């Protein structure tokens, strides 16, 4: 009789324990949205099938820094997207686990929750953040791993099984859940506390040089930068669209054109945000410009005509907007006011 009750107790205990695990409800994660974003932007539109949770974000952060996701355990997502460098790597083009250099510069990662067209990467090949996270793991010039092997490695880790269970209600790990978790973490990477943000909130002032630089940025007769890169009314400092900005007369890298197959898209690349330029050199999709001065000189007198050049490059026939030396210097001074030191030092984004 004792054995009967003992076995019954064990069955009830494990049944209740299993039920408790299955019924665990993740805690909703509340994004910390800067006041300026609340005033100027609509709220992020998050995917219904991957809501932000405390458990999902924490898991995504752990995975983002975990070298288990690479073929030989030597690199992680953070190897090319370093938080202290605004989630770039400061290389002209990133280098994968096999020591092979790719053809693209590592894009910075922040304010991705407001990328409403959901086209990611320089060429727009990735639809949704979840899909974007799939490719670097299996890409032979990046982490060069096999997703089945990665999932098996994670599955053999008891801590990960618990974390996935708490985040997604299952301890069965696969690439879909891994990328969902990473995407959740990436959506929390918000940069919105630069000097210029504080200026717009009335908490600080600009120097005369910075103020003139902003005017150069905004004036169509001068810099004419705002059409693609936002303004005081668009604190993302990007339109999140694709443009041919006059880098080349012909293209070795077709950019968006290689994705869509439309020759009219050749040479078009996604507009990067101008936030945190102090941390993200070198610049452009191929890292060809080492300094902000080189970038400004390109738009001032280095534009190259081509069949698909953007109509916004209105002065391509004159080589560019032809800024004075002072306006160039002041424009750089303004651009540096978009630096967010709190972002690169935020402990929530560090390993």
C-alpha cells in the first residue's frame, strides 16, 4: 500500500511540475522609448508572432554574444556588431571565421523597431529582423555554421533549454526560435539621447558652428541632406529607403538590383542612420571612406553620374553641392551632435 501511495505521489508531483513549466507566461517587455521619439514618431509596430518579453530579450542578448553560433566557436554576432562601436566593427568590410573578408561594411544596429518597411541589410535582401538573423550563421564568409549543428549544440546546454522554455514555452531549440530571440533583443537597441536630441528638447544649446552645420544640412541650396537622412522632425536620421548616391559610374556590387532583378535598382543601397557617426567609421556600404571629411567631400564635389543615380542628387552634373570649407567643417560639427554616448555605454546592451 505504501508503494502505491508513493508512486501516486510521484506521478502527481511530476504532473504538476510539468504543468507548471508548460503554463509559464513570459513577462511583456516594455520598450524605453525616448520622449523625442514619442513626440515625432509613431510607436513601433511589432510582429504578432514574436512579441517582446523579458525572457525573450534576455535570451536574445545571450545568443547575440554567444560564439556557439559560429562554425568553430570563435565569433558571435557581436564580433561584427560591437556595442561599444554602435554595433559595428570599424573594419572596411567584415571578416568571418575563416579569415575571409566580405564585400560589405557592417551596418550599425539601433532603432530597428522603426524600420517599418522591414527590409534589412544594405541591399534589402532580408525581410524582417528574424529573417535577417538567419543568414550570417550559415553564410560561408561570416559565421559559416550549419543551423542543425548550432541547434544541437544549444540543445545540449541545460541552461539554454530552460531559457527557451521560459521564453517560448518549449525546450526544443531550432533556428526559428533562435532568430526570434535575437530579433527581440535587437528591437530593444534604441539610440535617442544625443546632444542634438537634448537641444530639440530644450535642454542644451548648439555652438554657432553646429547651428550653421544643421542649416547647411537642411538647406536645399547647400547640403540638401535631409531628404534621405531625416531632420529635426525625423529623429531616426534615415528614410530607411534605398538610393544610388553617386558613388560609382558602374557597379561591381549591384546592391538592391541584385535582389529585385530590376536594372533600375542597380547601385542602390539602404540609407544608414546618421546617428553615432563618431563610432561607425569607415562609411558607405563598402567602407570606402575612412573619415567624415571624405564623406562630405563626396557629396560636395565627388558625385559620379550613372543610369540609376537618385534624382535627389540634383547637382551631379556639377560634381556635387560644392560646399565652402567652412560649411564642410560646420556640417561635420553638426553631424557629431548626433552622437549618443549613453547608447554605446548602456549596460543593457553589453555582454
